[in-house]
C-alpha cells in the first residue's frame, strides 16, 4: 500500500512511529524533526 503524503509534509509514517515511541520531551522532538510542538502532540 502506498501512503499519500501532503506535498509539504515533513513527517512520514516511520518518523511518526519514532515520535510516538519516544520518551523525549515535546520540545526536543520538535527541534529534532524540525516541526512545531503541535505536530508532535498529534
């Protein structure tokens, strides 16, 4: 199955899985993946 991403998407399903599994702070993850904190919280 091919995943369709928005053309400006900065996260992939693999990155979202890493974020979900991480115990690091929201701020740290946002800086690492160059996304907003609200993206990390979703």
